[in-house]
């Protein structure tokens, strides 16, 4: 998976996925990278993906809403 960087650049991104729309049962903190390879997806299964961005403000992590789902 790959996505466009946000502007201004956040501290990192989290990629979320699952087998039902809007229900993400797995995630990966990609840090500042804008791509991640997801291993072990099952052939024939439909997966739904979304990303969130996060930034730290005084040691508090603020996370964006989910991106558009693909």
C-alpha cells in the first residue's frame, strides 16, 4: 500500500485494514513512511484499508480521522 504524504508532514501514519467496510481489525504504525507491504493477506478475501496520520503535541499523540477507504 502507498499513500500521498500530508502537508504539513505529520510525525507518522497508521495503516488500518479489515475484512468489513469501516471495521479495521489490524493496523501497522508506518512512522513517517508513505508505503507499507502487508504480508499474509488471504487470496479471495476482500480487504478494506484506511490510513490515519498522527502528530505529537507536548507528548500527546493526536490522531486524524480515517482517510477515505479503499
